[in-house]
């Protein structure tokens, strides 16, 4: 069942008292013992400071998306009559909010709240009350009204309203037998509707031995100078504190002179003053009665564990939690013989008459001086503390409310999962092959084409060849069409030509293909493939980023150079083409041919087959529901026939239809007869049985109704057009032999309603031809909103525009309308300005992948914030561009609409804007949005001297802020370790609460939205780079990057006559003015020193190919993306020995130490020696990820339930010549 717990009892001022502790502890215990029940927590947004702590208290017990927050404009408190209208509005908003959670039962932890605070709790304000159970603490004002109740009409009105709401509850959960008897005597509830669930104290209450220094400090603060007698609790009249003061005053001198009386806990100042005055009248000195005000839990434990005596003189308690807590801490405890306290105390020796000061005083003196009594009380305390437990109380609650579990057919259909399970459905239906070269090449392609035809047996394959190969191609038994395109001349490829116009016309006539492959390894025909419209384009790379970026799969290629052997020219042309076929994404239907096994006896256009039995009731949807489904299908004018199949006449006799028209019973058919009959239907509904699989194989749409005996993913029908309805049961697969063995009332199958199955039948029949109206859905958020608006109409007539706006905002936050969750991706810097930095490349790549392939059940939205406005906004224009839809123009970019279950990912580095948005992020977090940030590095705090003044302070503030939310994901394992260390030093209390993960970046540049364009002098520069060993540095010119050391090293090498080039790619950064001036005026600039600022990705790709070695001289990095890019190019690497570089490159790089030019010059010289000998570390085989795999890693941390499809991928990469 679904239990929604209203947690306002732990949100108001009650959270500082027993009611708050009871509310929180019982709710936690219910969550611990929930079993198969769904627990939701309902929190009021009017107590924002309590939401975070409650979320933290239930971490690991209740999924965060099930902790929901409702909002309404305050104030609400009863003591101000002007709040009545606002309170009435809030009551209806709250009840509508609860209704959208679809509870079996609402559990109210404390109904008697809201007199002096903003709590709002009602039952039935919106109409028919939701089934509600209420924790009942006591009925003291009703049974024993005090002076405040008798003389204060506001309080009487408030209490009368609470009692009327209480009477509308369906069940009361009393915290003691005393409270239960009060309810039965004063309220119109039958005995079976009031249950004693008792109570307990938190596990933290145990005897402690406090640190001597800490205890001395605490006592000095409280004024404790002698052994002390302790009381904790409230100060209202029923607590009987004046008599306790008088009893202390009447102690014999031997006891009184050696003790002080300490009242622990927050009390109103007016009560404190009155009690001090009463103590003075009783003859107490100022130092004999002490007050602590609020103290921490640790301090409370220390006082319980060290007090000489704990006294609880209350005249009336619903339970009496403080004496139980004191006993659990090993205190000697005495209490009033009144109401529930004897239940808690468990020993007559510990009780006194609370109405008699002499009785109280005598018991105090005896408990202080009689060692025998003290020993018995301590032993009793141990026994009583163990007799009460929150788990026991929680189980009593769950047992008491079990009857409220709704019949499964009345549960909302959204709890049931409906999914398509077809596996053997060919994804590739139209294939285009390009083979534009010579006759021998076409013959060598036959093995690859044969394997392709075998892999996609049902696909249509067209081939494009030169006209000279048309006759040969037509003799091959693979092609549906043979098309010709003369690009090469018949005898020579040196004169190849094809006009743009003729190519465009040819491609247009081809149309769209699911798959297009250029079988030629050489790059000269890849431009044709790039123009073809296809879902998947496959070929060898051609070392042209503009064309390679248009290929979905580009196998590594090598330039054909004289006297150079490569992995490809050591391989047969036929093997090269087979490699293209083998590189295609695998699918279960590959190579599968399903032979026909039956032809329909008669084809019906709208016939439904039913298989009610499955050979065992643990697999079977109730037969009565199949019966009802058959009736409803037969009554539908759009259904022509309903066939019900049974294995035998005996089985059919248990399934009577009383001659219902259109229903035909088929019993005892042979397998061939069964298949011929079944094949003529359009839809089959069956259990987890052979009927579902047979129907799917025969091409009949199959709808399986599955329980948790076995997992639907393992046993679902997989042929044709297959679907399954099932519940995601935590206890599946159970493999129980029969229904009676299920301890959970077989909810996994019984939860699936006839309404749900009938609605899905209509949808599936409509898919197969002819439009059918959609079956009406159950009451939804939409209908609840409509009911709420009708209820609010008379209440909001007097509201002004501002009040109406606040009401509307509360409704929007409380009753969200989106069914899919949102993944908000903060790209604020990218929206403002794409600086083309390494971080920006990561942001672009990840956003592109997320938009291309969003995680299941999420809609991905790039969002941004500005420095002058609060809140985040939809980046609609950016999203449109990234999704290839062009610029939408002046579209309105609205504030984001968030709700519980959404996820916010701070992908862009935006430390300047975080301060402005902190309050907004707090509100998102309170509402149940999971907030995560990507941390690329900690360099600003590790190397502050390398950054602009103020950077360290700004970055520290950013780190402090993001550490307050749900988690961070770091750009490498090294950074995650550095961040964890920083967290331990600055926020140790967050170490357990904050999730810290890491991921690695992708390396496929073509999927990072690369820029293009080549300057006019590019050929000259590339030629110069190839003329001598060239060392490439990629990254912004800034102090930590090591450019100054590199320049000094290469100047020394040049002076020594070493023929090497230094190539710097990156724009000028900060704090490098002198270095920049030196570079611009350097005599070797343009000769052996090259500084290429702000070049395109296309140009950079060619620079990588022209250089001999990547020089990674940076003194600090978060990842080292150039190393990955170098590895992809098979470019050797010389890197500073940093932990993160070793994490990324492993043993595929040569490492150096030292910060002087001389040290680096020696390292370069040593590397050149190894290079000439072929003994340098090779970057081939260096592990890299695609951006797709990188995003999967990232989502594994951002979305806790996300399955990482491809955690690590070793990507084969194109080679570059040296």
C-alpha cells in the first residue's frame, strides 16, 4: 500500500519537544519496516529550514523523489483572525496535493498544530476525505481544560476545529493505552478504530561517559556547581513544575544543600520568569533553580547520564517520552502516578502522587539517599528501556492500517509498467552500398556483402557501382537494385571527377536508407557517402574532419605513403571490407530468420485472443478478470470476435460465459490447429505462458500480463509486435510455487486492473488499423486541479493581484503537471559566450550527447542563469541549434518549471553566478530536485598564485556552495580524491551526505561540435612542422601551463643546434603579459617557434597530424584532454609527471620532472633519442572513451538509478604519420 506521512509534527516548534521526536522517530521506523509498502513524506514549504534536515534524516530510508513538498502563501497561524482565508486556501491546496500522491492512507503525525505557527492540517476540506489515520498524543484540553482553554476563545475555537477534523479521521493511533482510553471515552470511535501503538525513544539515548572538559564547560555555562536533579519538557500548567519546585524546597537540608534543580529545554521567557518568582517565594536561592534553554542532543545525553535524579511530575501525558529517554541513559528516574506514566515507568516504586508536594518531596529524598531503591530503579530502567522500541511501534501502526490497503483494481494505473518487448524486429530495412571502384574490387567485396546479407536477411540492399561493373553486380544474388554512378574513369582513378550538381541529383533520387556503407578503404569516395541521407553512415575515416564528422562509424585509416607499412596495407582488401560489416552495432535480430509455422485458418480484422490459464496460479492474472475483460471486449462495437483458448474442455468448463455474443471458446485443439486459429487474430492477451509467445511468433500483437514470479525482462514475448504489462516488484523474481505462498497478497499481478488491460487492448487494436477512441483514464492530476479550482473560487474573490499570484505559485509547485522528469543542464557560460576552452568543449560534447540520447524517462533541457536575475531559464535557442533545428529566432526563454524528481546538473563552470542563484537552488533542493555539480579541477585553491587576484576567494565560495547539495562529479579520479580531501578539511560534516563521483571525458572530436576553417598560411606551417620533430602544446597560455619553461628549454636546444620545433596552440590568458610580449617578438617566431591562436578544430586536427610529440608541461590539470586527443591520433606524449596525467595516459607517455628550462631540455633530448630508436612510449592502445560512453559514466553518478551502459570503451583511433 502507499502511505503518505504528513511530517508537520516534525517541522513546527514541536520538533524541539517530544511530539517532534516522536513524529520523526516513528516515521523513520515505518520506513525501515515498510517492506513492500510505498512510503511518501509530505512536507510543508512554510518551514523551509526543516526540509533539508528531514531529507537527510530519511536518506537511505525513503527515496528522495518520494519526499514531496507542498506550498501555499502564509501566514497561517490561528491566533491571528486575518489568516482565516489564507488558511482555508492552504487546507485545500494541501489536500489536493495529497490526492495527487494517490495514497491508500494519509498518516498525520500531529494534528494539533497551527495555533501559533504556520502548520496547516485538515481532513475533508476539499470534499470527501482521503483515508486518514492520526497519531493521538492526548486529549488534555478536552478532558482536563486548563485556565488558558477556559478563558481564551481563540484557543477554544482552534481546539474545537481540531477535534472536528479528528472526528473525520478513519483511525486513531494512540501513543499509550491511557491515550486510547481517553479517545474511546471522549470521541465517537469504535474500539477497533483506536489502536495503542505505544512509543519509544531514539537509539541515540544511551548512557554516555562525557568528556570531562566538555562536561565542565557545559556545567559552567548552565551554572551547575553541585550534583543536580533534572527535569526536561515543557512549562505549561499540566507539567506541574510549581509543585516540583516546592517539593525541592521541602527536601531535608542534607539533600537540598548538596543539589541544584535544573530545568532543561526551551521554555517561553514568560514561563521562566514565573517559575523563578515561584522559586523565590518557596525560599530557593537564585543558584538552586537553573534553566538551560535549548541544548544540543549530545549535551542532553551528557546531562541525562550524569544527573543524580530525573523527576517527571506531569499531571497528564499521552505517553511520557522524557522519563523513558532518561531511563535509557541510565538515570535514576521517578515520575507521577498519572495517566500514561505508570505504563512507561513499569515500577510502582518509581511513582509519586503528583497532586501532593510532600509525596513528591519524599520520593525525591528516598531516590537520592536509599541506595537499594536506586539500584532497583536502575535495573528497572534497563528493563523498561528495552521494552519499548520504534520498530515495534511501527509494526503496530502497519498492522492497524493494513485494512486501508485498497483493492488492487482501484489503484491508479500509473503504478503499472507498460513496455514494448519486441527483440527480433529488424532495425535495418534499407541498405545502400557504395562500391565505385574497379571490377577486382567488387569481386573482393563479395565476402563482406555476403556477410551483410546474412546479417540482415530481410533487408532491401541497393548497390551503387561504376557502369562498367553493372553487369557483374546484376549476376550477384545479393541486391534488390543495382544503380550506377561514374566517378572514376574505367581505367584510372587519377582522372576521377563528379560535378556537385549531378551528385546532388543522384542522392535526391536515392531517398533515405537505414544504413549506408562505403566499402572503399581509400578516402576519395567518402564525400559521396557524406551526402547520402541515412540513419547510419559507415566507412573508413578520410583524415578530413569535415567529412569524418558526418560519419556515424569511421574506422581508423592511414595515409598511403611510399615505403610505409600500416596495419591496413598488411591486411587484405576483403578483410578491410569485412571489418566494416563487423563494426556495425549488434542487434538481437542479426542473422535471424524465423521460418513460417502456420497460415491463418480465417483472417479476422478485429479479433482478440485470450489465454486465461498458464499452468499454475502463480503466473495467472485472476481468471475473473479475464472473464470481465472478455465481456468488455465483446461489448465494444469495434471488436469483431473474442476467442478464448483452453487446453481442454475440462479447463473451459471453469470459465462460463453464459452465451455471450462474439465470444467463442476454443478448447482441446491440436498444436497445428491452435496455430492456424490463432494466426487469424490481431491481438492476443495472455499470461506469462506459451500463448503469448506463440501469438507473437505468428505475427499477432501480443500483450502479456505478467507478475513477479519471473522477471518480465527475461520471459517477455519477443517476436513481432510484443508488449508486457507488469509491476516493478522489489521481490521479483520470487519463483514461488503458488499464490498462497506470497507474503504480499500477490500485488504484482492483482494490482493490474481490468481498466488498464482493456485500455491497452484498445490502443493496440488502434495501432493495427482504424482509429479507436482512447479509453478514459482514472482521475488524474488534471481532475484534481479542476476540483481544487472549483473549491478555491469563492475563497479567492477577495484576494488582490499579488495574493492571487502567490496562490497560483503555490498550486504550481504543489500540483505539477509534467509526467516526465526534467534533467536541467546548466550551460550559463556557453549561452553567454563560447570561449572554446577545454571546459567548453566538454560542455558542448556532453550536452550534444544528452540531447541526442536523453536518459530514460527524462527530458533534457539546457538552462542558464544571469548575474542580474534570480532563477534559471530555458536555453531554448541553444537547444534548438544543438538539436539541428536551426535558430528559432526571438523565442521567449521562460523561467524553468521544476518539480520533485527532477535533476539539476551544474555542467558549466559558473562561479560568478552561484551567489546570485543560491537561494533559488535552495528552493529547488527543498522541492526534491536532485542537484549535482561537475568539478573540473581545484587549481584556483591549489595554485592561487597562478590566477587573477580574487580567484581563490571566488572559487572557494563556489566550492562551499556546491558542497551543500546532493553531489559533485569530478572530471577525473585524481580530482575526486583532491575534492574529497578538501571536503574533509573544510566541511567534514558533509562527507557522508555528499556524493562524490568521477568520470572521464570523451575523445571523439567529431562529436564535440567541432569548428572548421583553415587559414591561408596553413599549408606552409604544416609543411614546416613536418620538416623537423615538432613538439605541440595545446591549451590557453597561462602561468601554470609551463609555456615559459618550454620556451626556455627550446631556446637552449636551438642554441645547441638541435633541429626541433615548438608549436603552441591556444589563446593568451591571464598574468602572462611579459611572456606574450616575449613570444610575439621572438626571433624564431614563424621559423622554429609557432604560436597558433584561436584556430579551428579542423586546423588543430591537422596540426596534431603534422607534429611528432605532444608536450604536456602543465603544472596542474584536472584531466588533460590534449593527452586523450593525442592518444586518438597515435601521437607520442611527453608529459610532466602529474598524478592526473598518469591516470589518463598510464604507461603510454614519457614523463619528466623539474621546473627549469634545463630539466625540460634534457627530457626532450632523452625523448628524441628514444624516438629515433623507436623505443619511446607509444600512445597506441591508450584507453579512451567516446563522448557517448563518457556521458554514460557521468549519468551513473548524476542519476543513482541509471545503469551505465558502457562504463569504459577502448576506442580504435586513426593513425597519423610522423
